[in-house]
C-alpha cells in the first residue's frame, strides 16, 4: 500500500519537475526583461530630464528677448514659442509615465518607495478609489455624528468619533499627496486644510470633559452632520467630473475639445456653491462661539482659543480658495462663450 502511494507521488513529482524547469526559465526571462526595462527607464529619465532643462532654458531666453524683437521677427518668435510649449507638454507626459522616487512629505511618511502610477487608466482607478473611500467614510461619519448628536452623549463615544476623524484626515493627506505626485491639480490649500483638520480633531480628542467641552460639543456634532452632508454633495460633483473625464479619455486636452463638460461642471458648481458658503459661515460661527467661550469664567482649557483660531483659518482659506476657483471657472466659461459668438 505504502509502496503504491510512494510510486504515485514520485510520478506526480516527475510531472511537476517538467513544469518546474519551465518555471525557472520563465523566471530568468522575467529577471532579464526587468533588467532591460530598468536600463531603458534610467536612460529615458536622464534624456527627458535633459530635454526638459534645455526647453526651459530656451523658453526663458525666448521670453526675455521677445520684447526687443521687431515686427518681422514676431511670427518666427511665436512659432518657436509654440514649438517649445508643445515639446514641454510631451516631456511632462513622458516624465509622468516613468517611475519616480517619492519626495517631501511622501518620502518622509512612506520612505524611499515609488508611488508613481504609470498609465492614465491606473491614475483614474486610483482617483476613483479615493473618491469611493471618501464616500464610504462620509456615510460612516454621517451616521456616527447623527447618533452622537441625537442619542449618545458619552465622552468615550465622542473620543472615538474624534479619533476616527484624525485617522480619516491622515489617510486623506497621504492619498492626496500620492494623487498630486501623479499629476493631480488638487490645490495646496485642500491638502493644508486636511492637515489643519488633523490638528483640530486631535485637539478635540484630548479636550477634557469640562464645562467648555460640554458647551461646544453639540454645536460641533451639528457641524459634523452638516459637513458630512456637504461631502456627499461634493462626492456626486467630483465623481460626476471623474466619470466624464474618464469617458473622454484624454484628460489634459478635454477642456479644449469638449464644451459640454464645462457647462455640466458649471451647473454642478452653481448648485454646490450655496451649500459650500453655508458651511463656511458655519465654520466662522464656530470660531466666533469658541472665541466668546474663551472669555467664560469656567473656561480654563487652551483647546478653546486654539480651536477658535483653526476654525477661523479654515473659514478664510476655504472661502478665498473656493471663490478664486469659481471666479477662474466663470472667466473660462465667459471666454469660451465670447470665442463661440465671434
Ligand atoms: N479636495 C480634494 N480634491 C479636490 C478638492 C477638494 N476639496 N477640490 C478640488 N479637488 C481636485 C479635483 O478633483 C481635481 O483633481 P484632478 O486634477 O485629479 O482632476 C483638482 O483638484 C482640480 O480641481 P478644480 O478644477 O480646482 O476644482 P473642482 O471643479 O474639481 O472643484 C470645488 C471645485 C469648489 C467644487 C471643490 O474645490 C470643492 O468642493 N471645494 C470645497 C471643499 C470644502 O470647502 N470643504 C470643506 C467644507 S466646510
């Protein structure tokens, strides 16, 4: 019996051995291709860096001497400028398609690891996943904040909620840094906004269960409910933009080729704006309440003025950044309309 078992196992091992030999060959082939790929990547990187540097230098020289040129040289000057701009655009695309080491905050947080997403489809997938993550977290936070605002009034539950917020904003900061590393145009303010939110929620987390905490708690929970409702609206706008961008495929040229997208985006922004402004007024109101609270005779915690300052900075940054975005989008729309009517 044992003999038959050993025989059948030996036969099976012989069969496996054939496959094992071809696996070793495939693995060698893979290592060799990988080495070739790394060599090509390196030479591509050094070539594109050199090209980018030269085009920047030529572009700067052209700009510097543009004013001194006579009328007859202008067409040639414009042609050269167009040529440089086109080449620079292609160089950026090539650079973004190569793996790059992390820098700054990402390097500090993740170490020397490449977080480059090399194809457009990978970038869209990552952004979609980021938006989905925000949606799921928003739903959880909305339910949590509603429950703590209406039914559960325990400091421990509040602390759990604040801890969840700290974790959530930390992950957003990392994900947004990865998105920016991969060419996303997320404004620096929104990343800073999330850093400040980490600090604010950290302060709320360590704020002792005191008179001042109790006086501010309900207002903060109401604000959280509104903020999460607002984030749901933002999700529908952002995922709508992403869906359209993906459908259009060529993201960078989209603004030039597709008019419908800009109109859809403008309608979405017009819908969103009153809700956003209400949120900013809420933030300013929180800052005002906390500021007043800091003069209360029973208020001894440093957390009160500190959170008042952060709420006020958030209000200012959000208000001015959103207004600037709206203004530039409105101007782009007007420009497009006037071009169309010509
Ligand atoms: N958080 C993260 N990413 C953001 C962002 C935000 N608040 N606002 C814009 N982005 C991203 C966009 O998705 C886009 O990414 P991409 O380059 O990868 O495609 C990039 O930044 C450029 O976006 P932009 O064209 O400047 O704006 P938009 O049309 O996408 O959005 C607003 C404009 C005003 C709707 C958006 O900035 C927003 O919702 N702001 C309000 C946020 C806020 O105030 N939150 C706190 C509420 S109290």
